[in-house]
């Protein structure tokens, strides 16, 4: 390899003088050229933009892909410029397991058919999630990454170059100052006696050398000042482009939020459809019990008094139909004693006009009448009255 020794030596000398200047500035032994206030503000704004963009980018990556191993794998694929393989989402995998289990349990059984239905909706949720991840990666993560790995690297490079030009300028200023001090000292107290002709020549020669040294230092300072001003302008133009970066990131943020809204709306719709599908089989538990040969036992204990219990299914309607023929709600009168207050634990939609719809956390008055199914009570709320399921209530003392 052909080395340019002169250039190498020159670069080493420049590096050394910059290092000396930087060290003396830190020690307070040398003057430092300050940047103008506008440029300083642009630099501070750029640093702030870079720091927060990096944090938002990293946390968005964690949000979209919580698995660190998967993130590392995707990072290597990107660096190798290879396509990232499609990865099955957890919801899709769960849906597949449910449907495979239904094949073993029997798709004709209540449990098996429900597994098939829920598994299908889990797979739909997983597909929606995968689409959201792809959209967010393209519309939000990619622009942030391009800024950090492209625009910011260019800005950092020009800022380093500006710092080098500033150090060179301050070195030239210091050199000119020393040259002028030496010239002034020589003029004030010459080193040679003026009584000898030979010393006149030496004194004039030294004065000329010092003057030439000052001229050279002044020329180098003018060149350094020009290069510094040019680099400051280039850096300023790049830093002013941060405003355009903010506008671009704002647009990307809107697209990310819209994708997130669409994803959660799609998930909500899938869950509503699933709820409708499951509501078509209200007697699935009763069918399961009868097919397993179990005789009907006593009514289950109310779960309303157990904290943290999820909303129970509707009570069986077998005796409810019989009651509707013999019990007329509008004719039922509250007993003189025996009424109680009850807190509603879950929302309940009335199945017919004989029942009372409930809202979670509201208080109603309840009581029972002779011959009524023990799983039900009569509930009153103002002028409204109807049957309510016991399992949806917490009876208060």
C-alpha cells in the first residue's frame, strides 16, 4: 500500500495542535470561539430531537415486539439486508391449538364446537395484529430509523467537522497573538547593540522575520475564519432541516395512531361477533351435564357475594316459562317485611317483559314471593319492576 508520508505527518501535526488547543480550553488556559446564539439553539434542539426520537423508537419496538430474541433476530436480518420471515402471532397460535384440540374432543360436542368458534376468532385477532405490526413498522418505525441512521449521522459528521474548524481557528488566533507579542517585544527591547554595523544587520533581519511570521499567521487566520464560516453555514442549514423532520414525524405519528385505532376497532368487532356466536348456545352447560349422565342437583350457590367473580351465565329458563304463566309481574306487591337492598354486580339485559334490565353498580330493592324459582328475585327500581337473577346481585344487610 502506497502511503503519503508527508500527508500523514501533516495530519498528525494538525491532530496534535487540535488536541493541545482542546486541552488548554478545558483547563481554562486558552480562549474559545463561541458559536452564535441561533446556531447554539439549533444544536440544542437537534440533540433533544435525537434523544427523544431514539427513546420513542426503542419503546415502540418493544411495544410491537416484546420478545427481545425476536427483536435481535430482526436486527440481524436488517443488517444482512435479508427479508424478515413472517412470524405467527401468539393469538394465531392459540387459535390453532384450540381448533386442533376440538378435533380430538369431537367437533360435535359443545366443548369442541365452542373451541372451534373461539379458535377461529383468535386467529382473526392474530391476523389483525400481524397487519397492525406490519403497517406500524412501515409507516412509523422506518421513518424514525431512517432519521437516526441517515439524517442524524450526516448532521453529526458536519458538527464534528465544524468543531475541528473551530479548533483550527482558535489555534490560528493563538498563533497570531504569540507572533504579535514577539514582534512587539523585539521592537521594545532589541537583543543587539546598535553601536556595531553587524548588529544593525542582525536586528533588521530578526525584525523582518518576526514581521513575516505575523503576516503568515494573519493569512492562516483569514483562511481558517473562511473555512469556519463556511462550515458553520452548512451545519446551520442541516440543523434547520430538523423542522422538516418534525413535520414528517408528525405525519407518521398520525398514521401510527390511525393504524392503532383501526386495529383495536377490528378487535372490538371480532369480540362482538364472538359474543353473538356464543350467545346462540345458552344451554350449552345444561347439554354438557345431561350428556355426561349427571342428574340435575340443587341450584348452585349464588356467586354474587364472591368478589372478583366474572359475569355468570343466565339462569336456566325451564321453570321461568312456567312462572310466566302463573306469575304476573304487574300484580306482584312487595311484602310488608322481607325487602332488601342489593347491589348489581354485572350488566343484565332482560330476556322478556317480565324481567328487569340491570346496570352494574346500581342499587335496587329485591324480595321474593311464594312459589318463585329460588334463582330469581323480584327487583324494583323506581317505578320499574321485574324478575332479576340472584347471581347478578350482592345482597346487602
